């Protein structure tokens, strides 16, 4: 595997290189680049590596500027001390988001994920291709009919920000901030909605990707979400759903 490290702290870059070689001595670090300018120049003049490790705060700007200057078609693992860029990171080529100091275990998981993805998409076998050709796209619910007083309303799924449960009742929250009761459990809604768009973060919330404004690290390794419209309840990602949630963010 050939990789580059985009990192403005030389000691951090060297430590990451050491961890990579500890995981697999055959990994080749082609370059260590401290700035947007140098990283852009390198990517323009060299063959693309297999994987990029990228800090976010670089010498001259945020690393996201690199994606604006040069097309990047390879997976990226972000390594940073800041958790507020997680959503933005997964909107580019990120397959993982590691908070500094990067641990050996977390790095190994990210590299295992990269290898699994590479295997999954590089060599589809004949049976897989035949299954895909014969497989129909699942049909997901596009609207919900709800009753408010004496009125019946139809709400498009695209107008829903998230669902939550409280006091044994389930509510939908629209993008305009309306909280409306709905006659479905969260378990049922999870099966009815497109998993590309909605994720069950815990027993109480089912959220739409576009409703997530920020992701913060929280106590005991959990993640806390800022939703739009703002939720009156605290919104946390359950510990047992953290890995799946991060993968979902990067789809």
C-alpha cells in the first residue's frame, strides 16, 4: 500500500508513519506534506496513492481546500484534534475520522476498513453481478399521512428532519420545526425509510442526514449531535451504534 500523510506537525506525522509500519511494514509513505499548497502541488504532479491520511488544520488553511483545488479519487482517513468537522469530512472521500492522539487500535480499524472496502469493490464475482442485475431496488416510503385534530395531512419524506419517541408516543419533526404525532414506532419507521437518508442513532431518535449540523465528542466515547431544527431533547449516538453511524456518514 502506498500512502501520503498531510500533516503540519512533523512529530505527529512521524508517529503516524511509525504506527503504519507497525501495522504493516510494507506500507510505503511517499510524502509528508504540511500545507494545502504543498499537498496540492504533490497531488498534481504525482500518481495518486492508495490512501491519504489528512489532518484538517494545516499550515496555510483547512485541508478541505485541497479538494477544491485538485480532484481526489482515493479514500481519505482524517486525523485531527477537532471533532466539529466530522460531517464535512464525510462529505468528501473520508472512510474514517480519527481524533488525535491516534491510537494504534483505531488506526488498525481504519486500515482494516480500507482493505475490506477495497476487496468489496475491486473484484465483484459473477454470482454477485448476477444478483445485482436481478435485484430490484427496494421501495421506501415517500410520504406519510397524519391526522391533526379533524384535518388529514400528507407529509413528504423529504420534508422530514427526524423522528423521536417520548412517553410511548412517536413524533416527526419537519424541516420547518413542526412536531407532529405519527402512528408508527421507530422500529417500523426504520424499515420503511431509505437507510441512505435516515439512521437510528439510539432507541429514541431516527435522524435524517441533512438534519445533522454538527457532531461533537461526548462523555464515555459517545457522540452528541446538533440537529436542525433544534431538538428539545439531548441527542446522543449510542455507543453500540458508533461504528455504523460513522460508516453511514461516509456513504
